[in-house]
């Protein structure tokens, strides 16, 4: 795919080097991601094209830019911010230009123990940035769903389990220690080189909030991809690496309801990355099983 002239000129202006080509990367569902080849190497361009998301969060570019700056203060293998275009006036649409992190997404590992341990260790290191390391970060955690509007999904074959889950959400909210969280941590946002994590990407949702919501979000993804056993394997590994963490099923339940904004279907990002064999029926069944395991 060729860069359009506006993209090309903006990147060249910001980097001071000539742009040679670009290719679209797959696996994401909420923005356009391109790998751009310049005369001095490869960089990544994210362009926010989701109008509904931009209307809800018009500060997406400044949010991800700030997230990258916070994460880069640690030893985490995250992209470095190169340039940002908040309005899209220079590049054609709201954009973030960043360094390329080497590695590949692994969704079907040979060794689930190594894989879940690597994911868990990485997430614990993100959380160690803490509220102090991100003390000038202005974005704070807020639930994606309004508890008062939640209903038992029509497709479930275990309505009593979901009824109990709703009762838990309507009860007292757990207290938590505020820390720096990724807010969209799951296997498709982690890159690997062999058996080691080489990169963490996709930072426009990072905020200060409960570690448990990051753990829960990843567990939902793992349960849908591979089943409850793998989600539990990840939790066990996270608790080994984050010994101060106190598990509360509230955040798992909240993360499950976050995942059912509409019909349950196979995540397109997984199929784009080569996963086959998943069906919508499997997603419903696995989410039922996971909810039953945490209620």
C-alpha cells in the first residue's frame, strides 16, 4: 500500500528522513496501524479512524502519547513516541508516530505455562510503574459499563450464574490500590521473540486504576481463546509475580460484562492473526464457563 501524499509529507517533516513505503498491519480493530519504511529504518503509524470512539474520547492522541511517555520511563519494551497529530490536520487523521518494537504476536503457544508466565510477568511489571511513577498522568479508571443497565444475556445457558454475577456487581465495590494499568492488556497486544516478551503495544487506554481490571480483561481473552484452565493458569502466574496482589472476582465479573456489548462473536483480530477453529457458539459456551468459575 502506498502512503498518500499528506501522510508521507507529515512523517518526513517530523522525522527529517525520506519515506520509502508502508504496509498495513492486522490484528487490531479500533484504528489503522501501518509499518512505515524510511531511509533510516522502520517506524509505526497509528491513525484513529473510528469516529464513534473519537467523539467519545477526542483526546485519544494525547492520551496514547502520554501513555507511551509514562511506559518509556520503565524498562518495559514499549514503543517510543516520535510525533503526534491530535487533530489530523497534518497527517490526514488523528495520528501517533512511534518506534517499531520487534517481535510477533503469539496466540497459540507450544507451551502454555511459559506463555502465561511471560504474560503475567509483563503485566506485573506494568503495574510496578505505580501511581508514583505516573503521578502526572491525568487519565483515571472508569468502568466501561453502567451497572444499572446490565442484563443477563439472552444467549446464556446458565442464567442463574449470571444472576449471581449481577448481584455481586450491585454489591459493595472492592477497595483497591491505584496503580498504572494498560487497560487493554491481552495476548494480541504482546509481542514475543522466542519465549521472551519483546514488546507491549496499543496504549491509548492506559490509566491509573486497579490492577485487577487488567488481570480480569486478560483472563476473559484467555478464557475465550483457550478456556478457563488457561485463564486460571495466567492468574496463578500473576499472583506469583505480584505477591502484593489480592484477587477479587469482582473485576473478573466486570471484565466479562465489558466483553458482551452486543452479540458474542469471534474477535476479528484473532482471525486476522491466523487463529482458526473458533465459533460464536464456542465463545458463548466459554464465557458461560468462565463466569461460572468466578461467581
